[in-house]
C-alpha cells in the first residue's frame, strides 16, 4: 500500500487528509506558495516545497519521485490547471509510479438544478465561470490519465466546513447574514469526513472513479445559520431579501446563491464503505461549538 503522499496545495482540505494519514504512519509532502507558509507546514512536520504555478523546482521534482500517491487540490485559474500547465511532461514521466491520483473538484460542475437531485451520472452543466474552470480541469486530468495510464479519481466536493471555517465563527463575530431566497438549497461536508473519504479511496483505488462528497441532508444556508445561533444561545440574524442584498455581494457569493441542488452521496458510501461522522450540519456544528 502507498505510504508516501504528495499534495499539490497543502491547504485546508489536504491538511485534514495529511494529518489523518500521518497518524497511520504515512510520510506527507506538498506545496505552498510562500516561505512563511512553508515554515508553518515544516513546524507541523510536513515537508513543504515552493510552487507558484509558474516554476517547477528540483525540490518539487524530487519529492514527487518519492511519492506513490498524489493529491491535486490546487484550483484552476484563467489559464487552466496550474499543475498540468507547468509540469505535464514531468508528471507523465512519473505517472507509472503512482497507485492513486486524486483531483479535488466541486459539485458546482452540476450547475443549477432548481433544487433537484444530482448524482455522478448527472451530466455536468456549470452555470458559474469558476465551476466551468473546474469542469475543464477535470477533463484535462482525465485526458492526462488516459494517455499516461494513471489511476485518476475525481472528487466533486460540496461546501466544506470544519474547525476554523464554519458559520459559528461568523455568528460570534456578528458578521453572519441570512438571505431569504425561496428554494435555494445546497449540500455540504465536514472537512474530517472529506479526509475520511479520500483516505478510503487511497486504500481502495478505483481508477476513473468519480465521487460526490457531501453529507446526507441538503439545506438552506439560512437554516444552517439559524441552527448555529440556537447552539450559541443567540438570536439569529434577520432574514434579508436576497434580491435587495445581491448587488452588494461578492461575485463568489452571488455565484453560490445562483445554484440550487441536492447532491447524492450513495456511491461514496457504497464503494468506499463510508459512514459519516457528521451526517448532517447539526452533528457537525455541535462538534464545533
């Protein structure tokens, strides 16, 4: 079994996996953009090398050569996937060494389904530019995997929350807002459950697999924030008409509220044997209180 993982982008989600695997005796290395971030990761015991989407260092090459599983969590930009753009040929020469290659995508590739259900057989139809970039990156990695005979796994991930990134923080800070947008609903996943899914896939590779990664209960953001306020014993923020608030929101926030869908996670559970620690936002937020 693979015991050396390399992560392109040792950020929030990849670190949750890295910490989980390290506890099982794995060696984990990965990339970061700044020297301060590299130092932070090194202090935590992870071997980090610089990667700024334009340069491919010898240190990066050496770390990859010692890896037998690779996680891709760097997001695409306006020029496509940064890892493929800068290192496709180098990666192709190493691909035969890897027993697992994982790409972190988004359920945003399904677009707006007006509250309807989607599963992995649902044809992608992204409605936001950033989701279209995710789908383009998925396709690019699928082409790479087919040409290099690499065991690619794609994870379409719902909204991620967990320690340091959750509605309770905004409620405590007084910055949480609730918008009244009838019918708007979405799925989410606790970062620890995401790490559990990724670890299960590494232990049981299924080349070309695509998994939706989400919990069991899609819900509106307004309901999630209201429940968080109840846990904290404070009044929830008042509902605001979304149409009136929309012009003042960021493009990312507007694109978030543009889509409405429920995401099925049956394949993740069936094929990987996953039992969620946080099957709904209620268990997740209670654990974070």
